[in-house]
């Protein structure tokens, strides 16, 4: 049955580069509903505003830009809250009671690394039962937890929540509301993920300030992590962020394809609606995607773990990464797909790479269950295209090949141009 759905997103202007595909993805599953997207930002680019207006018009829905006063939450710069990683704009959803129209009583808020795989009406119509927010418990949530744990974000994951806009409006919640509470703990520093702060971003502030006004939603339709067939709202957190950022060709031979295709479709469709791609460019995109998939059908490029040092970059090659060193060792594993079934004992693996800096002892790595082995190493020159190769014995159960951060300088960009495995 058709209903009114208010959708809220927020962030700095750069973050809204994800918004057009996000909006298309949502509207693809909610065409029968009356949807309004509210974008909360203090300086949203006219380009993104126009893109979102075009998408709303295409689907017969509505987009509204809510310009937040730039002084709201500006005081966060004076406190230890990792403001460089979590900008003040990520807190703006806490201001919906102040800024949204009086007619709005409830809204669905999500981050932009969220994808939809069905109608969200069941979550949207949840009973607030007097709470300001409804969300799914965070991984470290426990009943009767401490104030310190709340400040560490141990309540709900704020990447997807229902907002009781009417109650927040009635309570007069604005940015000034939080200042006395924050000032009270300014010298009580906590540590999470090796970083000092007085609370863990907006999630820690919300749990600290409103732990008695947050309701729990435990349905499998809402998932923070890897999607499954029960998922209708998926927040791609941790290692599955690499899945969210991946290209379609990387997943055709993996069990991720049914989840990646709707995301990739929304990305392309949003560019068509906003005039950034024409039909010939779309055809060429799909042509290249399938050609890459067919040629490299022996491999799955998406990573199966959280990457702390390797950052995925947009690439004109197969994949590209830049290394942000933290002193440890981290490897990229390009796994063998189910399509690859070794019929011989020995295979030669080849990896064609290019690096932005010279590297001594750049390693080619092989993976077995629970172990990584340095197969060989090469000296690379700046911007040199180099083929790395080794022969592996499949009497041992190899699961993939890849590269290691060992000996790679901080800031180095690595382009994977080609990859192959051939029977010897």
C-alpha cells in the first residue's frame, strides 16, 4: 500500500557524490510510495542539488535541500572527537526536529554506503514507543552497559535509523543541547581503534546523550555487514565496504553478483538520468564489464576482509589501490573463482602491474587456506609496467594470488593491469 516516506541524508558536499546512485537505488524499490528526500548540508554543491532534482522529477518524487547553519556543531572542532575523520556534517541528522517541516513526523535516516534490496515499509512504520531513534544493535551492544561503553558507540549502529522527528522537535533538540554534556567529559579521554576521543563520532554522542530514548530493531531485513537474501536495507560496514565499491565485472563469478548488480545498475541509471552518460556510453560500459569478466573469469577481485592500509581507487585498469602504511603487513588476495577448476598439477600465474614509485623487493603472494606464501619478488621502477610470474604446484590447495604491502612505500599507488593463470 502506498505511503508517505521521508528519507534523510547528511554529510559534507563531497560525500554527496554517492547520493544520486543511492537515491535511484531507493526509488527503484519504492515507486508506489510518495517519497521526499531531505538532504541536510551547510554548503551542498549546486551540481549535486541539480542531479537529485532530476532524479526526483524522473520518478515523480520530491527532493528538498535543507541548508544547515554552518555554526551548528561548529564547537566540535574544540574537542577531541576525530573531527577530521568524522566531520561535523555527519551529525546533522540530529537536527531534524529543528530543520524539517512541521508536517514531517518521522523519517528514515541512512548513510550513503547503504543499499536497498526491497521495500522498507515494515521498518518505516515501526512503533517508536516514546523513543527518539530506532536502530539495529551495534556489535558491541550489551544490556545494562556503562556510560563509557555508550560513548564508544555501543548501542545502535547509526548508519540506518528511524528518526522520531515529531518527538525531537517537541524536545527542542538542537546543536546547543549537546554542548553541556560534551563539556562535562572533555577531559575524560577514551581510546578506540588506537584513536583518542571523548566519544566515538555521532554514534557515540547519540548513545551517550539518548541511551534511554533509543529503541532496538532486530529484524533480519536490516543488516550492517554482508547482504543476504533476507536483507532489504544493507549498510556496508567493515570489510564489505570493498564489496560496495567494487565493479560489476569483479563479481559475475562470485556469490555477490545478485547484490552488486542492483547497486551498479543504480550508479549507471543515475548517470543516464542526470545526462552524464548517453546510451552508447552505457552500452560500452556493459560491453567492457562483460569482456573483463569473461577474460578474467578465473578470479574474484573483491576482497574478503577489512582493509586498513590498502585504499581502493577508481581505475582505468582492472583495479587500483594506494597504500597508507601503519607499520604492519597487509595483503590483497585475488581469489580463484568457482569457474577455475585446476586439471593439472602445475600452473603459471602472471600479474601485470604498474607502480607510481620505485619498489625494491615487491612480492607476488600465493594464498592457501589460512596461509600466505611469498612466491617471488621483483624490483620495480617508477611507472614501469612489469609482469610478475611464478609457477605453483596445485598438489597444494591454492585459493588465490595477490600482492603484499611489504617493502611498499607509504603513498604508493599500484595498478593491476592484467592477471592470468595458465597450465604449464
